[in-house]
C-alpha cells in the first residue's frame, strides 16, 4: 500500500512540474562565486561551502552549478537561498561525465555524425553522413552502402549531449520567485587531504629545540578554490565507508622554517579546529604548505634505551648478543612557553648543527594526535658510541612452568661525557627479582627497568637474577 502511495505521489509531482510551464536553463560558473570556505579533515574528506550570485527567472529553472569538485558526494549537496525568497528544490543531478573525444563518440552510438576527409584528387573535402554502431574497443561506422571500422577522417558532431559536461556540474531543478539573489552550496568531497610536518632544530648543547609545524595540503578533488577561507580538523571523524573506498596517502617535503603568521586553534566537540586568517587559493592537482605553529627553546631530554625480550627468560642461552646498540630518544612535554597546544599527527624531522654551524638531519619519527600537557617521545635511531653486551650467566628450570636465570649486561661508553642508559626488560608471567647489583623500578606488572650510569670512556655492569613463572 505504501509503495502505491509513493508511486502516485511521484506521478503527481512529475505532472505538476510538467504543467507548470517550460523549464529555463541558467548556468553559474566559478566567476559567480562571492565567497568560498573549505574545511579539510585528516581522512581524505573536505566540506566545501560557496556563495554564488545568480540571476534566476521566476518559475521552473534548471540551475547548472559548474566547476564543483569532481569527487563530490552528491547525496551531501545542499543548496539554499542566502537572500531573497526561499528556493523550492525539486531534483538535482551530478554530472561528472566530462567531455572528451572518446566520451563524445560513445554518446553518439546509434546517432549520425558527419565524416570529413580530403578528396583524393584535389584540395577539397568530402562530407558523408554515417551512423556510429560501436565506440568501445574500436569505432564502427555504417554508411549508406557499407560499414567501416576505424575513423576514416575527421568526425563532426551536431551538438554536445546534455549529460556530457566540460566541467563537473551540479544541476538543480528548482522553483524560484525570480531576480538576482545569493545562494549557498555546501557539500562533502573526497580528494582534499592534509597532514602535519614538523621541523625540530636542536640547540648546540642538545638540551632544547626550536619546533616549526607546517600543514601539507593536497588538492586532487577536480576543482580549484580561489581566495578560500581554510580550516583544518584534527582528529578521527567516524565515517560510513563503501567497501571499495580507498584513502590516498599523499606526501610532500616540508619547508625548513615557518612564517610568523600561524593558524589559530579551538576545540570542536572532541576534535580540534585550526583556522587560517589569511585566505588562500587551492588549485586543483596542487600541493602547498602553510605555517601551522612555531615554538622556540623547548626543553628536551635525551634518553638511551636498551630493551630486552620476554623470550630471554624461557630457555637457556649462551650469549644473546654482542655490540647491542641502545635506541636514542628525544623526550619533550607539550606544555608551557610557546607549546601547550594540541599537535596534529605528523612526522617530526630533527636536525642538529655540526661544528661549522650547518644543520644536519639526525632522525625522524611519527607522532599521533597529541593533546596539550602530554609527553612526546621521538625515536631518532641508534647510538654509535654506546654499545652493550648481554650474557646469561646461569640458568635452571625449577618447575615445568618456572625458570630462574642470571644475567650480566655490560655497557661501554666511548663518549667524552657520562651517559645514563635505561635498561628495560619485559618479563613473562609472574616474576620475582632474586638478586640485582642495583635496584630496579617496576614500570608495570610486566616490565622491570634500571637506569645505568656509564662514565665517560668507561664501562658499567648490571647483574641480576630473576625467577619467572608462566
């Protein structure tokens, strides 16, 4: 019953449109834009809002909004009147089948074209009508007395089909009161994405750094936006995805230093919104960088980490490894001074100055979205002048599911200064420290850690015995 009522309603609506008089066509391009605002999310998604000034006749009008994003999600498009009488929206169509020679030929399958070719004996041209039979794997033409494959000359077409556009176009059938008025079009689109890139310059003493952040913005949406108000949303917005949706990863190098004008940020529900005061133009198929934030003299601490593995404690080993290299980390806190701001996810590239003052690349790491007052830990690589050797000095199985093993870790430091190496050991199951040359800290139920001080040009030894049960 409901299906019949819906069908009747659709027929009545269609007959009402047909009886309302002829439909007038109005076209609006990018030149009619009065304002554009673009909000870009992390995950290949953007919200576009544009205001256009259009001259609408009274009655039924088909308004063709040209030069919208080719990757528009048409089900999200919304057109409303900013000034004047409200618009009566009836239907809308998104035409993204763009005009190319091949597309034009395909649209003419079953229709006639004019074949133009040079005359074999003089400089004139011959014209002959033919019907296009096929245009997929090759062109097939039917003339009055024959059928030919391929294109034996130039083809002339009578017109361009209505559903074939030279630019992506949103076509809206509406009823308007008439006159010039401002309309606002908003829609979601794919093809716009942004990411953060950070450049950290370490001070000579390695105890502080200057941090500059850049936004790398990539536009592959199929439309350009001139003098647009730009905003960026940091955070993971839940989306219902089709099974075949793919998110493109786009990369570009970050500039070396940030400008003084930066984005302002504010909380947006459970996300963070970054706004740029100065309008920017975003051309199609373009990647550009914008200054996001900068901070100077940020305190930083260097950490050397020698991490073990759970499997060490389950069996007998003669020697786990020689010349083990501790990982080098930089740790800083996102608070105080010029920091204390929400930091969007991105890659931090770290530079240090050599004896001549030239900046040298010393490592990079990726950070996740980081709230203010949270710690940042960047892994730069492995220490060159610090090496370690790990030996199992004793082992015995005290039950089917329990062992006791003794270990010696010898750490050598070739630097001219003392260093502290954090030895971090994940323990399987239940564990108990039986003996140790220095006191451990229990970082969690499964991790024991020691901070071992190694003198300049010297060696430090850590001995411990642990009993584990699993």
